[in-house]
C-alpha cells in the first residue's frame, strides 16, 4: 500500500512539474507573439515556486522573465504609458539579476543566448549609473538624496562592469568610489580602466582618457603622498595620449573636437606634472629638465613660464627674472607676470643689500648698493604695471608701499597706503 501511495505522489509531482514546464513554454510563445504583458505575468507566477521547474525550463523562465520585463518597459516608455511604468522603477536591475539567476543552471547552448540578452543591458545600466553619479554631485540636492544617488550609481555601474569591464565603466566606478571617500578602491578602478583601454583601444580614440590618469595621480599625490608614483602615472598618460593621437591622425579621423580634447587633456596632465615638480624640492634637478622640455614643447605657454620662474627663484634669481620678463613680453595683459617680476627684483635687491652690509670694502659695498637700488626701481616699475592691470589686488599694493618706502618715495608710499586702507575698508 505504501509503495502505491508513493507512486501516486510521484505521478502527481511529475504531472505538476510537466504542467509548470508547459507554462514556461507557453509564456515563451506569448513573448514571441509580442504578448509581452501576458508572458511577463505568467512567468512571474511560475517563478513564484521555481522548484516546480525542471531541466532548462528553469533558466529559460528567468531569461524570458527578464526579456518580457524589458519589453514591457520599452513599450510603456515609447507609449508614454504611466500605468504601464508602475512597478518598473527597478526593471533594469531586476532583469540583470534574473539573467544572472538563469546563468546559474543553464546549459552551454542556452547560456550563450542568455549572455547575448544580458549584454543588451550594458548601455542602459551604464547610462543610468552615470545619471545617478551626476545627480550625486548636485550641491542643490539634500545630502541624503545625494548619498542615495551615489549608492544607486555604484549599484548600476557594478552591474554594467559585471557584463563588460570596459575602461569607461571602470573609470565611472572609480569616480563613484572617490566620491564615497574610498581612495584606494578608486585607484584600483582607475588602474583597471587604464588596463582595459590598453587591451582594447576604442576606435576612434577617447582622449578623455587623460582624466583617468589625472584622477589616479591625484590620489597618489594627495592620498598616498607619493609624488614619484604620481609623476609616473602622469607621464604614462602623456605617452598614451600621444600614441593615440598618432593612431587617429594616421587614419585621417581627427575631428576638431577630438583635437581639442587631446590638447586639453595633454595640457592638464603636463600642468599637474609640473605642479608636482614645483612643490617637491627633492626633485629639483628633474624639475629643471622637465620644465625645459615643456617650454620647448609649449614655447607660447604663459602659465608654464610663470611656473618655471617660480622654480628658478630657488636656484637662480637672475634666470627667474629673465623668465618672468619673457612671460610679460609674451602676454602683457596679465598682472601675475608683472607681480612676480617685481617680487623677484625686490628679492634680488634685498639679497644684494644684505651682501653689501657684510663688506668692509666701501667700493664693493657701494657697487652692490647701487645694483640693489636699480633692482628696487625695477621692482617698483613692475609692481606699478601689475597695479594698473589689477588695482584691486592687496598684495600688489602692499608691495608698492614697501618698495616706495625703501626707495624714499614718500608721495608714492602715501598714495598706495591710502589705496590699501580704502581697499580694506578703513
């Protein structure tokens, strides 16, 4: 009697199993006929108890549940059907998880079909992640809203990366991790992004890749406090940018926008590199060589000349003055060059004056006093030009008061003292 009951239960189970499998097959047919809503609802019902499915029917049910959901979403969006969109806020991620569930039990043939369908989600996922990432940086939004957007960005971008770990998605994930305060995690993603780009360079090249190197170097410079590693990253970025430029130029596909992105990206990498050299006294010898290379590459770059002048002030004040003079001759509309030139002349004069004080030889001392005086006059002239270009700069006016007093120019000292007092509201 027990054996008979057992056989009855097995037959009932097999009948139920067959019935559920048939429902999956019917739902697939509904989907192929364009009845996406019916297919979606039937597959949701069947998968409420996935244990009732056998063989490939289980992964097939998950695959077509995801397919049907995406089609329901598409039709609703194209038709502006708000009712149809209800409950579809998380359709992308739900379908991603369904495809992943399907892959767990799929055979080889079905697996390739699922992977094909899963790949379609890559662009919508990365686009949604990017929108959320941008929203997380909107300072007009409440902190909780921005934090939620950042978590959403990470979730969608991680799903996109799981589908295809391209350089773009790894870069965006790095930016998300950086916004979350995880510098090491961000750096790892930026490294992954660079490696992915090298392995499979896009056509045409993406010159915005420069900023992946830039962000990675920022972490190395300011979070890891390793200027040499940061310099290496920046230099690698510059080399890859130039290689990519040559590649696109060789095939004649360089647009004006691409050329602009290339130049801006390369300029920013070089500027950051020079900033590091400028702030690291231990790298002074390398810095001099690198600045000379940069000036040869960008002979008309005002900012590089100014930065080089700053560097030279610690080594050779005369060369610093010559560099600032070259910058002001190149662009006489900016006050910074004239201010730095005036400050350099003032420092040169002060050094000469101190040297003269130590000499017992009156003739040599007099010669140094005279030379110092000439530098003070040049300092005053340069500072006045800086003032004319930017009369609202307190540092310039303070310098003019000091130099005028040193030169015994009482009227000028009084004039600029009043200007300084007016500027400070006294």
